[in-house]
């Protein structure tokens, strides 16, 4: 059975986990769109259709576009977009599961094993927190957007805690 402080902690942690889950889902989507744009652009500019269209343009245009393809491809590789997409998806999944577990605990706070479950869920926050610290951007504005969204879902708009 959880005491009042622990019940409040479950509530706060649940809201924070939901916001983080949505934040990392948003980052996954953003990185995926960026990767798709780069892939589509490089595919088109490398294709025969682009070559046909560019054949009628001044000679320097194909050179500039070929350079753009090389730069876009190098950017994608250098920043590791594929790895970032995978990492953000993993973080979304981890925080989503943690939020679900806090929600379950919130609804079973009077169970005999609730305190041990709270400790277990809090321990599981360590790995995604460490991964986010080293592999994810710290975009406080974007995170704030998702915190406000979660607060509004629970009719807590404008409250932070």
C-alpha cells in the first residue's frame, strides 16, 4: 500500500513519463521525415529523370545538384539519422511502457505489493534516462509542448506539478 506522498509521486511520474513518451515519438517522426526527404531528394537527383531535365540547363547546374546530393548523403551518414530514429523509437517505447505501468499502479495504489511495484517502475526509468542524456536532443520547448498536452489531457492546463 502506498502512502499519500508515494501516490502523489506515482501521479507526477506518470504525467512526466507520458510527456517523455510523446516527446520521443515526436522526435522519431521528425527524424524519419528528415530521412525520407533526404532519401527522396537524393534518389530523384540521382535518377535518369533528373539528368534529362538537367540536360537542358547550364552546365554548372548538374554539378551543383550532384554536390547537393553528396552533401545530403554525407549529412545523413554523419549525424546517423538511422541510428537516431531507432534510438528515439526505443525511448518512446520505454517511456510509454513506464507511463502505462505508473497508470496501472495509480489504479492499484492500495494493493499490498504497490510499494515494491513503485520501486521497480522507478528503477526502470534509469536506462531510458541515461540513454536520453547521451543520445537525444534536449529540446525544452518541444518537451514543454508535450507536457502541456499531457496536462490538458488530464485537465491540468497551466499547472506544472
